[in-house]
């Protein structure tokens, strides 16, 4: 496999093929369990992620490898790198968002979920975001105040489109739904302050109870 990979590197092969052989090489090294295999496998995965930082298979398998070794921070770094490189990929944002949410980094997670929804193929991320907010709401109502914090909560999620803050969805029964907000509505201002960015909107909400 290593020889085949080296041969491919010298030829004008598609980058996708090179990425696949890189991943196969790393997996093969690990599964053979020869002396020093763990270090060599880790080095090979590092090489793969450096050369193909946004390849879906490389990212997925390298994250699985480092997670299995208990190197969760390294896995998170790989996902962050993939998000930075693949600006149009909703899947990397969802995966990283779920990981950060599990660590209690909810603001960062929400930002990633909302970014995913706003992308051209981000429709599938909508379900993840709804489930995320539903889970946090249920924990809050059950007495888990830390799940939602004490900030104002409308139960809506938005995206930015041409300098407008557009509502992407509204949770049933949430304050936003009771106020008559619906998908497609545009948030024009909060307390007379014009709204064009999600971060500004959520920052203002965070300062209210």
C-alpha cells in the first residue's frame, strides 16, 4: 500500500485518490499492529489531515482514530480546520457543533448550527438544530437552569442574507411562536438598534432576562 501510495504521488492522480490512499495507508499501519504502529499511524494521519484537511473521509477517519486514543482536543482541532477549509460544508459544522455542545460550549455550537443551515445544502442541519434547542428547553423546564442559562429566549433561529437577519425556524410553543413570528420573517431591530448580524442579535438577547 505504501508503494502504491508513493507511486500515485509521482503521477498526476486526482487529489481525491491521493487522499484515499493516504487514509488506507494509515489504517493499514494501525491494523497490522507491528512494532511502533501507534506512533506511525498517528504520524500518517497527521500527514493526511495536513495535506487533505477538508476531505470528508480523511476528516472522519482521523477524528475516529484520535478519539479512540483519547485525544479529543486533537480531534476537535481537525474538525475546526475542516470547517475553515470547507466553507460550503454544513456537515463539518454540524459535527463540530455537536462536539462543542457536549462540552457545554453552547454559544459556539449554536453559531455553527446556524451557519450550517444558511449554506446552500444545509437543509439537513435544520433537524439537528431543532433537536438541540428542544433538548435544551426540556432540560431548562425540568429545572436544569444551566442548560438554557438566564438569558432571554425566543425559541427562534436565524441566518443572515444580504445584510438582513431572517428567521429560519420557530419552535412550537416557544415565546417567538406565541408572538406570531414565523420562518421568513426579517428581524429589523431590537430596541431601535438595527439588526443585520446573528452575533449582535444573540448578544443583545443574552443581556436580557
